[in-house]
């Protein structure tokens, strides 16, 4: 495992560190929210502070991904951009499909914040198959 870390480029190592720095607090706050730790502030102005606290790591993680692209060579930049675009497209298509399902077909409501994990799900399942920068 350590050899895998050493074989990464400095840009990739910084990306991994940034990802951990942003995702650990995000997951911790989400887990606390799901377990009901913030139920008493729901519907109150303080809940907006919690919403901002949960949004900040998401913004940071997207910035980390953009930094990876900026700091990498041309191939990694193009490959990462292609993976990002495909995962985004699948996420948008799924969100729009489900939204119309809610509106027109009575599908159960799904909270919008779940779009972010859905994006990373699509990235994870498609990225291994996207190994070329050609369209």
C-alpha cells in the first residue's frame, strides 16, 4: 500500500490529502445529521449554519478536483475532465429523470443533497472504464 502512495505524482498526493481533509468532516457531519444530532435545530435559522457547514467541504472537494486537473500533465487533465463530465452528465440525467418521476408519476421524494454522493457514485463506476481521452 505504501508503494502505491510513493508511485503517485505530487499532484495526486495533494489531491488525496485534500480529499481526506474535506471528506472526513463532511461524512462526520452527515452521519451526525442522519443519526438525529441536529433534529432540534431543524426549521430554525441555526439550521442554515449547518447547511453551510455541510456545503463547504463539497465546494472544497470540487476545488480539490479542479486543482488536480490544473496541477497535472495534459493527459491526466484531459482524462479527469472527461471522467468529471461523464459523471456529471449521468448525475444530471438521473436527477432530472427522478424529478419528473416525482412530479408526474408519484415517485417518492429524494432529498437534493443526495445528488452529490450520486455524482461520486457515477464517477466511481465509470472512471475505471474511461482510460482514454478520445471521445
